[in-house]
């Protein structure tokens, strides 16, 4: 009885808990462009608003005058969350608001950070902006201090970087492979869609008989492969700037894809239809994955390595999810309470979660 309750809590918890923390736009990212003279930091206006009130007249819009009014206070906040040191000594910073920039998900505030330490051999950058309010936030950086443009990622678990240290191709691959895995596992909308794809494999088939686990894995592998091929195509194309879509419609479509997959799971559609669904929806999810990289990759000769590593990280995380969740669902799928209660409740919860996220993003 206890195991039944635990499984039910797991399924429904996965379905309804995560969307409460999902942002209304793509994953929170800032962008740092580092040269010997200065750092240009681009921060989404939505993210700036999350850590300091900018909308002074409460009209739900951040205007130019409001940004200039908040410049001094926000510059001080940046000075508290960003630091540069050399030989273990803190370096003075000059921080100035430079205007607005445009990224795939909308307007960003552009800030210039100057320091005499930037070109020094032992210079180190520390960054803790937004990590306390959003553990999913990442600072994506491109630096040419070492003589060639190099890519990096700052996160809560690794929030410092040596500015003049040459980063090897292996280090770049490792960083972006890990970030790809993290992006899927903490990108709850993508993970919930995969869960919705797994559910139909646990439905009883003809005359109440269930397929062998090996056959179930094979069916799921084909569905996930279709999803992988599709999102890999748009991930590469969008990240390299071949074509793109506005961020908000993509994020809304991703949320609605969860609801669609969950409703079709309840309808018990055949495997061929589900593979087609996975491929079609995967094209949309690829644009969501690309939102993390498309604003950064064009600047580096390592863009293909970073992109490939990021994609492999996504696939490894997908595989880990299937290996961990599918056998558990399969084990309980023979029980009547699973087919009559747990399965439909999980599917309905997933469908509701997708609609809730879509409403948030509108």
C-alpha cells in the first residue's frame, strides 16, 4: 500500500509541482562579453525587475526614464554581486548603464564594467547575480583575453572563472555537456513532456496483457529517438542563426505540447502516431533548447563543439530519465489501481500543468 502511495505522489508531484517555478520566458540567462578594456553585461529587463523594482509608476512596463532613475542603485547592486580580483586582492570596478540590447527573448539592459585588472594574468571574475532568487540562472560568457574567443558558463555551483586562462576544447566540451544535462533536468517543461511520452508505454494492451519490458523499451526508444532527431535539427539550425522564432510563442507551444501529449496518452493512440507527435513537437522544443545558446555561439570558433556537447548532455539526461522512470512505471502497470487511478490522474495532472504554464507565458 505504501509503495502505491509513493508512486502516486511521485507521478502527480512531477506533474504539478514543477510548473509553479517555471519562468514565463526562456531559462534565465545573462550574457557577458569580455575584452581587455571592459565587460559588457546584458541582463534581461525581466530579470532586473526580479531583483530590483524598476516599474516606478506601476504600469507593468519598464521605460527608459525608469531605467535611468534606477541606474545608481542597480550599479551598486551589481558591484555587490560581481567582483574582479587579482592575486587575491579585490579590484575597483566602474559600472555604467550603457543602454538596451536585444536578445531572442526580448530587451536586455546593457551594463559596462571596467577594471584595470582585466588584462592581468591572475585576474579572476566572481558572479552571484540572481543565483539567490533563481538557481536556474546562468551567466554565459565569451572572452577574447587569451587571444581567441572562448566560451564559458557561470552557475551557482561554479560562479568564478580565471579571465586570462586559455580554456581547452576538452574543458569547453565538459562545461557544455554538463549544462545540456542540467538544462533538461531542470527545464521542467521538457522533462514533463518526456514523462507524457512515457506514460502510454504503461497502458494495458489487448485483452489486458502488457508487452514485455524489452518491447516497451524498444517502443519508447523509437519515440524518444524521433523527439531527439527533431529537436537536434532545430537546436543546431537556430543556435547557428540559420533561422529563428520569437521566444514567447515557442515557450507557449512547448507548454501546450505537454497537454497535447497527456491527452493523447489518455486516448491510447497507436505507436506510429505517437512517434509522429514526438517528431513534430521535437522541432518546437529544439527552439527552446537553442534559446540558451543562440545569442552566444556566433562569437566563438568552438561553437560547434559547444553545441554538440550541449546536445549530447540533453540526450544523456533524456536517457537517464527513461532508464530511471520507465521500469518503475512498468512494474506497477500490471496493478488495477495503476490503470484505473494513477495513470489517468497523472495524465490529467500533466495536461493541466501544461495549460497552467501556457497561461503563465501568455
